[in-house]
C-alpha cells in the first residue's frame, strides 16, 4: 500500500522527489488531513502545525535538507 504524505505549500521539489520515490502527496493546507503517514514542513520558523498538534505521525522539517534527504528520512521513519 502506498504512503500518503502531507506537504506544506512551496516544497515543489520535495513533492516531485516523493512522487518519483512512489509516495502519494497532498497539500498540508487541505482540510481535513486524514490517513496521512507523515507531514513535511518547510521548517523555516513558521508554525503551521500549531493547531494540528493532535497528529501522531512524523513531522519532517525540510529546511536545510535536499529533497532526496527528506525522502530518505521518510523511508527510515516509515519502515
């Protein structure tokens, strides 16, 4: 079964790399966020998840990481 990843707006390169790696993505800004396996945020100091604290999935900060690094982190955390 595929893994669905919610990705914050503006991380186009990460979305493309996730698709290449076989993940499905959805915008983090979509409501409601259900059945996601992980969340990828920019990690640039903004707290887009302040109201989303109830999620019990990995949250990956993309700041300072390549798209490939984000995919590898997700593979490790979701395996």
